[in-house]
């Protein structure tokens, strides 16, 4: 390991083992002292070394620098400091960093910079850059970020997501697009009708890459990749990266620079995490009690199913707690409306399925409640990551009944954090999971198409977003 100059920042790790080596100069706010560790470097070539610690050193185009200033971005976050030099040099990047640490700008800025440097008019229906996300709401948010940092560059961005009319999207594509942000289903739809052409697409990004490469999305992703040129710059970003998925990720990248901040799947250090051991029947009362605390200024409550989200939101309303549900059975405009109401503070509590777990950036979420623990431990990292974003503190509270103990164990193993016990006692053994019996009179309306982020107690391999 080379000697460190005062201003040298070395972040990095081996995405596979999760070993990391954060050595810093400027980033104490992000990683307070006790989390700074120096560990043996297992595979030095996997580490990325860089020295830049200000946006000025990246020599970005003037309008981008101005946009960064307007957005209050004074200093790159660790993942930005680590990934931007590679991206700007035209390299492929595999980036992992905790939730809320600025991964969006880490993949957006190199694309915008390249477009600022070489303005080209895209051909009709052609896209110059394609960014895919697992949910429509996240796609909307990413497009907004591109617009924010691309102000003044005269770029044409198009959002291609399901759940809303396609005609408007096709019309917008007709004059070509610099940036297309979309969800896989609708993107494949437009590809198949040649209303989207990515044959000469130079930039390809999978945000929430591990989710995009799992079973549900993989068929669509394969179609997209087959339509892309082999000569392109690709970037994959996420806070989690399962080992089984890593080889798929690497298959999409050409000689990638791997940037891993902290351990893969680690939770933000400023997040306070605790668990209540509670019987399933006691969760409703416990949640209402905790939400009545005025320090809970803005909270997301995660449930495992869509019906569960509706039920909990209704129960909270009955307790006079301002709450709204968000899940994939709602029409797209109702989904976006629920999220907007939560963002503006019109409602204090958003009760959501995993649809809201990935990527969604709402300022000032003080608490995340896991009303039911997710059966995939990675989901815990993403759900709780809606709080403690961008160097802020946050509180994550888990409810765990006896049937969920296995999930809790998996979560603690993945994140390496043992949750503090807030109430109850940890059961010695997990109780067997009871299959929920649907009420015979209950008619369940099926959504037109399966949505990512929901499970009706089982995984549908055909899940997709649009
Ligand atoms: P991630 O994708 O890693 O979860 P985001 O890209 O959504 O994180 O960024 C989280 C928040 O931090 C956003 O509100 C974003 O505007 C803000 N942010 C990102 N980078 C910076 C920076 N360098 N300086 C200040 N704020 C930043
Ligand atoms: Mg993100």
C-alpha cells in the first residue's frame, strides 16, 4: 500500500468479499472514527486509488459545475470521489456504497460531461444514454436528477415507464433522446416496436443493479443488452450486491473499475437500529404508540404485502395518524400521488411495500419501521436506507415476531450489525411460519401486471416493472 499524502483519499474494496479499506482525509462526517478501519488488502488491484477531493478537480463543464453549486453539492461524497474519475475517463464502473450517499450523481455526471463535451443530435427514436431502474418512481427521480445537473446543456430527456400512456413517450422519442430513463418492461415494449432504438447508445446504467439482475428482471435486461452496441460505457450501482449476481454484473461490464465504499450491504453509520420482539397481534398497537411520539416527524412503514400496506394505513387513519398506502395495486397516478403527499409533508406516514424500498430519496425521513421483516435481507438495507441519507442521522425500527426470527438473523448476518433490543425478548427458536388463509368471501382483484417490489407471500419469477 502506498504511503498516504494528506489529501489522498483511498476508498475501495473487493465487492466480492466485502472487505474494505477506507482511508480518508476529508470524510470524517461520513465515517466517524470508530468505523474507520484499515484492513489487509486482499487483492490490491481491486482497489481504486484516487486523489481528487473536490468537484473542481474533475474539470466538469461550466454549466454542470454551476448546477452542482446550485444544488448545494460542495464536495463529492466518497462514492462520487471514487467513481467519477473512472467514469469521466470512459471506464466501466461497478459501484457499491451505502444508501443515500450520492450514487445517482456518481453515474450521471460522467454521462452529462461526455454530452457537454460532444453535443450531438440524436437520430429519430434513438437514445444516446439508457438508464434503467426497478421502479417507475425511481425512474422519475433519476430523470429529475439528470435534468437538474444537465440544466444549460440543452439535452432532451425522455422517461419511458409503464402504468402511463405510451403515446406521449413515443412522441417524445420521435426526435431522439440524449437521456432515456426507464423501467425494463416499457423499454422492451418500445424496443420491440422500434419506437426506441439503442443500437448506438453509448451509455448504459443499471441503478439498483443487483435487483435489475435478479430473476424477475433478467429476461428483459437480456433483451436490452442484446440491442445495445458492444462498444459502450456501462455502470452498475447499488448498495447491495449478492455474490451470486456478481458474475452476471461482470458479464455486462468491460474491464470495470470496482469502487466499493465500506462493506457491501453495510448500513449508514448514523442510523440507529433497534428491534422490538413482539407478537404479530401486538404490532398494530405498538406501531400506533411509537408513531404518536412527536419526534417521528416523517416515517415510512414497510409491510410485506400490498394488502398489509392497505390494512396498516387504514388502521393508522382510525387512530388519527395521518397515513397513506403506496403499493403496486394502486394506479400509477395514485402511487405517484401518495409519494408526493409524503414528500411535501401532507401526510406524515407512508405505508409501503418494497416498491418504495429502493432508491427513493425523500429528505427528512426520521424513521423507518419494518412492520414485517423482509424475507430477503438485502431489502432491509434498502428499506432502512430511506432514512439516514446524505450524512444525516436516522432511526430504523424493526418489529419481529417469532416466525420472523430467521429473517432477523439473516439481516444481522448480512449487515454485520446486531440490532439493539428495544422491547420484548429474543425468542430462542424461530416459530414455523403459518400460511395465511384467505377469507373465503374475500375477492382479491389481481393487478393487470405483476409489479416489482411486492410479494404475495411468494416470489413470482415474472415480476417486472412496467
Ligand atoms: P444513493 O443513490 O446513493 O442512495 P442519492 O444519489 O439518491 O443516493 O443521493 C442522496 C441524497 O444526497 C440526494 O438528496 C442528493 O441530492 C444528495 N447528494 C448527493 N451527492 C451530494 C453531494 N456531493 N453533496 C451534497 N448532497 C449530495
Ligand atoms: Mg440511488
